[in-house]
């Protein structure tokens, strides 16, 4: 069976809903969003949720509460509560009744059919003259999928699969093409023959008709731009339409106005730059996401942190590859270096380039990603954000520390050891069942330990681990206790970037009850048997 699909303008309609279930709530919201007026008919003993009664209080919904014998008065509601301009007949009916109400469903269906009122009965396609589609909305773009009653779950799955294949800015495409259509229509003073309806395929008999180049009437010359736009929409890849600007299209069809009778090919020039904030992970190429790798190969300019490992930077193509700029951040210069990165990125974006802001770990975990997002968005360039595997999550794993473990640790806290302008941050109080991870803390360990022990109630013998250059070949792990931490750092030195993991989870796998000071392990390999171990 093939049904005729349509997009209905329901503005101002009165829609009757008979019975209540969770589906009814969804229907009410959809009807209100469509600028129609829902009327809910239910038995007086039905308890309605707060969301429905709120619509009633705000007068967006009318609720009629009836006694159990209301079936005999159904005809009155169908023909007496609608709009005056349609003789008080309701415009549409949705029925949501229990399965045992089959007789009532059939009565409502036959009445609606006789009165030519479209009716939809939940879970009863035999008592429905129309069904709703599984829909997706993005701006003025709407997509609907139906399986003709074979399964709403399947329709929903198919809709998601289709949406996944569409450009993420399909709403922008719709707006741009719509703007250009209106511009052509105004300048040429014509009505569109092709493009007025979404069902344009039925009119394509004129689409590729012969053009008499030297004997065209004025109307044919005007219509040529109309047809030209339709050909662009029909033949250009969606990926190109997504980067097409109204200015690109307008400059192309303006060539017609200068007397060019040849078909003009639109040369897509990506005047609108793009920017991606991308996490490069903790260090190992094995932990780099495919999304990050793809942007590395697509970018025109890469702005990297100095902490991004060389292994990742080595993936940047050397021949015809993107330009690479590494932030010159050093103590006392971080803010100025950050401003330089933002300035370089904005300048490249304004030239239409694809800028990749490559950050160690994840952009949003102490990576200032939110600040950078807001900066570029305020200048008209909304960034794409690709997550990275944060060292806060990866480092404990490669160091053999299960951050959560039954009866040992039931929560994880990630915090910084350095506040704004270098101040000591508000450190957390001690929770025995918590694994706490400190980023940007190793350079001030000696300063933090007394605060944790004396002010925040941390235990001096709490197991801790320093993990440096996690997942890199020169990874190092130092396992010790809180009070021995300062001495271990002073003795072993520092190998940034590194982080501190604290809590009893540190000794779930690596139990070292007899060590007096600290244990270090060197190297990150998939074969951990070859790692070098030294005990102090």
C-alpha cells in the first residue's frame, strides 16, 4: 500500500483528542507547536500529569472531563466544538483508548469517516484515515518517515539513519537557497515554475528543455535564472551546497544580467572559514580519535599547544600539508600566547581557511576550550568541537589504576592544582571512597600537601601516583604516599606533562605494602612485561 504523504498547515485548527496515554502528551505538544488548538476529552476520573494541566492553565489546551457514559455524546463533540468557519466540526481527531475499547474506536472511526474528519487511532491502523510520520526538524528543514503502520520503532530507527547521512547544517542550506530564490524572484519579477513546491520532481519535464540561445523572449531570459537555480539544487552535491554562500550564487547569476547567454557554472569559493577545537588525547597516536586524525588532514592551519606530543605532530603531512604554529607558552607568558593563538586563528578564518586548534587531552577538561569557543563564536565562527581522551581518564588506566572499584572507590573527581593567576585553588576535602585526580599540580606539590593534610583532612599515608607523559614511550609512574610525595618529586625530578592520582584505588592492582619511599616504572608499551622497574 502506498499512501500520499503531505505536510499539513494546521494553524488555527481545533483538534480533538479522545482518551489519554503518554502518546497523548506528545500529540498535545506537537499540536501546540503547529499553532493549532488541542481539545482533550477524557473521563473525569483520569489523572493528568502536571505538563498537561499546565497547558490547560495557560489556555493552550482545553480539557473536557466526561462521565464514563460519554460515548453516546461523541457525535456532539465531533460536530459542535470546532471552528465557526467549518460549521463547528473539528478539524482532526486523535484517539488513544485501551485495546478493550474496540467497539468505541470503531464507532468514532465510522462517524469521522462519514463527516470526512481525518482520524488517527493509536495502535489501530484499521481505524485510522491518516498516520503520523517519525519526524526530524532542523530550522525550516523537516524530514518524515513512515512504515505505514508496520512499526513506529522501525520508522524512528530509519529516520535516525537518514539524518546521520545529512549535512549537519542542512537548515543553513535551506535558508541560503530560499534567500536566493526570493532574490531572483524579486529582481526578475517572475513566479517560480520549478521550486515553489517540495514535490518539484513532477515538474521536471521543463528542467532540461532546449534553450534557443539567440532567439529567446524576455520571459525566457528571466526564466533561465529560475531554471539555472533549480539545476544547481538538483545536481550539486549537498556537501557543496553546504559551503555555498548567497554571494557566490548571486555573483554567478549576475553574469546573466550582463548578457552572458551561456550556462554559468558556480565556482564554490569557501569564503566562510571553519574552525575545529580538537583534543589530541594524552600522547599516544593509538589514543588519537579518527575525528582528530581527519581534521589534521583537512586543515589549512593548525594551532597547537606545546604539550601536544611529537608523535601526533608527526602525522601532519609535510608536503602540501597545513601550516603549523605551536603556541609559545612559558611561565608568565600564557595569557599573551593565548591571545596570539586566538588572533592568528581569527585572521585565518576571515581569509576563508579551515583552522584546527589542536589541544592536548580534551578541549573542555582544563583546556580553555569553552573560552576559545565563545571567542570565535562571538566573531561569527561557531567551532566544531571534537572530544579527545583526557589524560585525567587515560593516565590512570595506562598506569594500572582502576579509578572506580567496588568497596574501594565509588566516585572520581578531576580538579586543578593551579588556580587563576597561579593562586592555590579551593582544594577538595578528603573522601575515603573517592579517587581524586589533580592536573597542573606537580610544580607545586610541596605547597599543596600541607593544605590537603592540615586543612582538608587528607590522610598522610594515602596512596598516590604521579603519572608523567602518559601513553608516550617515555611514560613514567611514581607510586608513593601523600607525605612522601614531595621528596619523591625532588629526587626523581619532573617530566611534564604529568598529573597526580590520589586514593585507595592506586593500590588495587599495584599492591606494595612494604615499600618505604616510592616505586617508579618506566615506559609505555603494549607488552608491559618489558617495562623497566626500579625500587628506591
